[in-house]
């Protein structure tokens, strides 16, 4: 079958398997997480885990029964979960968002403020100390970042790469990644461009390490540092801010405003610079 003709069929099969598997996961996890929410007195969302189960199942069905290819096409081969690769991803993601915050702080656009009574900005988490909140954020953001990586830098990237080459895989997966985030509160053209740039950077992490989990750890570190360390919104979504928060001041074009520091010009410049360095080191700038 022609590769171009196979692509829609493969993506459709993946999507159907995802919907069915996630629906089953939600029917099982919904009552369980409901009981947990009632016992702890707060809402404990099941959707990151049900989404992860749905996507993982869809990847298995697609690779095993539709494509008949190994997991290595998704950079999930032997050694993909080595701690060095995961640590490298954490370092890259943390450095990128820390650099963004540092520039904003140097410009006077980011200032830390005390938050009385725990400063809870979201009903999703109850008032708690830093450690408890940071752990819960890890359990929330971890599966969310993993299912996104399995979809965008995983299966979608693999299908596009086979059909049309690496640059099409990078661009198509990153555009889809940005489009999904248009559903978040406060999303606009500027924030979508930044998310696409982040997607391109994550593609390079996947390629240079040969590890999708490394891209996941970079993605998770970026989000977790914002939510648990800086106490700022993540892609427009607010979280708990126990004790303090990093408040953004000035033009939203510069700071990202209510979307968080990842949605402004500074983040765009940091990601663009990271992308240029990554491409130069991989030698792809010279490719035609």
C-alpha cells in the first residue's frame, strides 16, 4: 500500500483505539478516583491517568496489529528509560524554564510574592505545604506529559517520519501539539507559536538521545518547575501556590500573563535559541 494512503488509515486506527481504551479506563478509574476525592476532601482528577492508559493502549494496538513494527520506531527501544537519559531531559527542561524565569526576573517582570494561607489558586488541590503540593503536582503532571509525548513525539512523529521524512515529522507533530493547547484557557496565536517551538525542541531531545522518555522528562521538568517551584500557571492552567508565587508584571507579550511565563516573548526567544543550538549541533541546518 502507498505510504501516503496508509497514513490516514493508521492515524484513524490509532484514534479509534485511543477513544475506546480511554473510555474503558475512565469507567474503571472514575469511581476509584471519586472515592479517593471524597476520602481526602478534594478533587483528585483521573483524566491524566485515563488519558495515559488510553494512549498507551492505542500505541500497542497500532504498532502490534496495524503497523506490525517494534516499539523502537517510537524511540522506546532498549535503554530508552536509562536514568542518564532521563536526567539529561530533566536538566534540559529545567534549564530552559529557569533561564526564561531568570531573564524575566532580571527585566523586573517577575517578582516573588508571599501568599497568605497557602494561596490556593485552584480548587484542584487543597491547602498544604510545599512538599505535599509538589508531590501531588508530580502525580498530576507526570502522566499528562507522558501521554502527550506518546502521541506527538511518539506515534504521530513515527508515522510522519516514515511517510515523509524527519522535517515533516518535526513540523506536523509540533503543529498538532500547539493546536491541542488551543483548548486551554487564554490560548491565542502567540501562545500557540511558543508551544510549537517547545514541540520542536522536544523533537530534538527525542532525536539526539534516541529516547522518547528523555523528551518526557524534559517536558515534565519544564511544567513541574513552573507549577511547583515558581507557582505560576502552566499553559493557562492555575495550580496551588503554597507560601509564595512568582507574579508576572508588564506586557503579556513579554511575560505570557495569565498563560504563564512559557507564553511570552522571552520564552519564545529562549526556545528559539535552544532550537538553533540543537539543530546546529545535530548538523541538520546544513541538510536540504
